[in-house]
C-alpha cells in the first residue's frame, strides 16, 4: 500500500514538476518575446529619433545656407557698387589728370609766348629809343607847343 502511495505522490510531483517546467518554459518564451518586442520598439524609437535629428539638422543647415547665400548676395552687391564707384572715381581722376597735363602744357606754352613777347617788346622799345626821343620829353614838347 505504501509503495502505491509513494508511487502516486511521485507521479503527482512529476506531473507538478512537468507542469511547472512547462509553465516556466512558457514564461521564459513569453519573456523572450517581450524582450524582443521591447528591443524592437527601442530600435524603432532610436531610428525615428535619428530620422528626426537628421531632418532637424538638415533644416538648420538649409536655413544657415540660405542666410549665407543672402549675405553673400548682399556683400557681392556692395562689392559691385564699390567697384563701380572706384571705376567712376578712377575715370574721373584720369580725366582730371589729363586736364591737368593739358593745362600745364598750355601754361608752358603761354609762358614761352609771354617770354617771346617780352623779348619782342624789349627789342621794339630798344628800337623806339633809338628812333624816337624820350616819351617824357615828347610830352613836354607837346605841352610847349600848345
């Protein structure tokens, strides 16, 4: 009788052990599935965060690029204005330089003409002195005649 009961208890514990083992195996499988799901969710979140970060950085880069392009256009425009202004000033300077050179040449020519006329006048005065009496004396004579 005791052997039957021991056998019966042994079978009961074997069934219990088998049930617990199956239950543990089921729980382990469930834990594995849950862990895989959590890992996959974390991967998806990480990928999504990476995509959002990339989009954010891309938008910032595009905005920065746009600002830099605008600044470059403004600076380029200012540089072109400065260049045109410089060209205008350079042309004006060249014209004034040409005018100054012509004026200096004209002054030189007029000085030479003046010098020539002065010499000619001196020669004429010298000739007049030889031919005509002193003009002061002529005036005195003229007064006397009156």
